[in-house]
């Protein structure tokens, strides 16, 4: 499988898990970004907080409402999920997690205006929400708004430059959608540095990009 097909396949599955698996955004400050389809499906609330971030206190009642919304999303009971999440947003406007999940549900329901409204609201509530930055950027890429997606990823890196998954995601954007292979290579290399260079898929993308850039430098055409 070549690099472009591999990246496209990964993104397609990741988007499906992100939209239909919105219940996985369990931390109310939601500072984790997508890792991979397999990891996204099994993390169950393991989150990396940006430096200086703390999880806001939530009552058992609020947590129970959030879990009801999660179960509704899992079972694709969208009207129930929307009801629970809107109730949470109304009762706890200081929490960005329910706003992000609303955006994910509206994206799944093909209501892009509402989805964007709640992506923006999630980031207004918590500008350090790395999951919201990344999910919003994926949404913008889907809409063909590639430079807006780039700025959203850069916003995530301004929050925390050492967030590996943002580097991987923006690398994909530069590689496949903006045609900026040198920048893509820089971000893929940074991702590997931060994760210990253990991702063989990304290592393959790096090798392919290096071959392309070498070919261009030697006066050939990118492969």
C-alpha cells in the first residue's frame, strides 16, 4: 500500500471513530488528540494534559449525565445524545468536553454549521483543548478549508509544541492537501522524535518524502 493510500485509509477510519466514537472524549478539558484508530478505540479516558492544565471538578450528577450522553452516542441514539449534551452545556458552560462532543455529533449528522459552532465554543471555553483543536482542524480539512485547518493545528502547537499527534496530523495536511512536502517531513520527524521513532507507518512516510525531495533536488520529478 503506497503512502497516499495508507494515509487516506487511516484518516477515513479515524474520522469514523472520531464522529461515531465521540464518547471517548471523556476528559472535560479534553486535551488529548487522536492517536490512531486502534488507540482511539481503546484509550477510554486516558488523556495528556497540556502543561499547566488541570481537570475541572465535576459532580457525580454531571459525570452521570456525560456518561448517559456517551452511551447514547455509542448506540447511535442521536436525539438522546443531543438532549443530554445540550443540557450539560447549559448547566456547565465552563466545560469544553460537552461542546466538543456536540460538535462531533453534529458532524456525524451532517450539520456542518452547528458542528462548527460547537467546535468554536469548545475552544472559547478552553483554548488549551488540544482535542478540539485537532478535531476542528480535521473538520476544516473535510470542508476544503486547508489554510484554516493549518492555522488551527498551529494553534494547538502554540498551546503545546511537544504534542506529538498534532505534529502527525499537520504533517498529513501539508503532505496530501497543501503539497508542502518539506514542512510535512519536518512535522513527521518531530512526531517520531517525541514518540521514540516507533511508528513504522510514519517512518515509511518519512522515507518516501525523503526520496521525493532528493529526486527534486537532483532535478527530477517527485514520485
